[in-house]
C-alpha cells in the first residue's frame, strides 16, 4: 500500500482535525504518500485531492471543524457518482481510503468498499447515533458545549423565575439531550425515543415550581415531539408558575476546540484505521468498545441501529427531584 487518501464527510464534528492528523502521520510513519480529499464525497467525485505532509497537519490538533472541508452529498447516492469517485481514486493512484464522518458517510464508505476500494471508516458525529461504537468523535466536546450553555441559562432562569426549553441537536437520536440533561441537572428530558405530551411537560414544570425551585430546565432533542416551539406556545397559556423561554443551541454544538477526550479518541481511531488497512482489513469501521478500539463490518454499521441506553432515562428522572 503506497498511497492513502483521507477524507471527512457529512456534518463536521470537533475532533475531525486530530483524526486527520493521526491518519496522515501514521501513514507517513509507514512511508506512504497521503492525499487529502477536499470537500467530502462531492470533492471525491470531482477528484479534488491535495497532498498532505507532516507539516500540513501541524497546529490542527486543537482546531474544531475540518481542514479538508466537508459536505452533505446527495449526488454520491447515485451509482454513476460512485463510479466516478472510483475512477478518480484510480486516476490519483490511491490504494486505500479512510472516511471520517457520521452514519451517512459510513454508508458512503460501504458503497466504495462494495466497488472494490480498500476502505476503513472512522465514526465522527456529535449525534452518537452510529452502530458499532460506544462513542463517536465530537460527542464529548458537544456535550461540554451544551452543559456550559445550560449552566449559563440556569443563572438567568433562576434570577427571573423562568422555565427554559433548551433544544439540542441529535438528528433522530436522544443521546445528546439525555446525557446533557443528566449532567446539567435538567428537570425533564424530551427525546424522540419516548413519547410525551404537552400536558406532561407542563406538569413537570409546575411540579418543579411547587417544590420551590427557582427555575426549570427542560432539555429537548431536536427530534423530540412536540417541538420546543409547540410546547412553549401552548404551555405559555397554562398556569405553571414559571414564565417560558426557548433556546435553540443549534450549530454552536458542532464548533469549538476538541476536548481532551475527543483529541485522544480521534488520535486512537485515526491511527488504528491506518494500521487496519496495512494489516489487509477492508470494509470495516473502527470504534470504541469499553476502553478498546475495535473493528466492525461496515455492512453492520450501515444496517443496524444504535440503541439508546435507556437506563439513563430513568436516571435523569430520579436525579431531577
Ligand atoms: O448530524 C449532525 C447534525 O449536527 C445533526 O445533529 C443535525 O440534525 C444536523 O447535523 C444539522 O445539519 P446541517 O449542518 O446540514 O444543518
């Protein structure tokens, strides 16, 4: 294996840069040539490659985002686009590819593997919704960002006796909201995996008021229904004690310098991805299981759903008293 390509795809996640750095420097250590694909799968279709040396990945360990740029590519779902990507990889003399990204990106990696490209995936998504790894690159940093924001919201909430509905990202998963709810002491967590009603949320807010709390924090995953906007407008009409405010944390959750945990995770997974390719493994994604780095078939990653650890939901309720 002489030439390795590395790319980031899908939504960015803090820790992608340390992962790129780990892939590049591990490959250089094995005397491979490294090409970066610029702009995710769209960049791959266009053949947008850039050579990466040790200095090109210097000073990026602490930077959020991705120096290789990323994109959500609809085109890559088309067979002709995958064929064109294959042609570009061959034309550039690429022997193997590392794809760093979320669930959609791992499915893209699988499509290339099925077309004969030696590929290893690395999970990076703040949503933590990928089968085959306990945690994805970016989750820890996002949680730290969320908890910092909620700590600040609580200051103003208790000064004004208000209830805040705080929406987190997570796509269709409640993972981020649930973890954030526990570590920020939320009164209630709303996740897509568990049905709730406007009345139940209003009741939880009123209960907090009656127990003498100075504020209430409700953390809601973006995929949870009713949405925070629907909840706020309806609960405002009810007598719950607190006045209501809504904060949608949005894309700030995806930015910022990667945490110590994410830098280490990204370095471990990036290093292992290159080692696996050298060992002749293909069509797998690296992941963390307990404290160990493991390899999972991309076919399983693409077809299976990561279950939310529901014991956390009960814990969130118990600790909210
Ligand atoms: O997949 C990561 C994620 O941040 C989700 O939590 C969110 O639903 C989505 O991306 C937002 O995507 P975009 O950056 O395309 O607005």
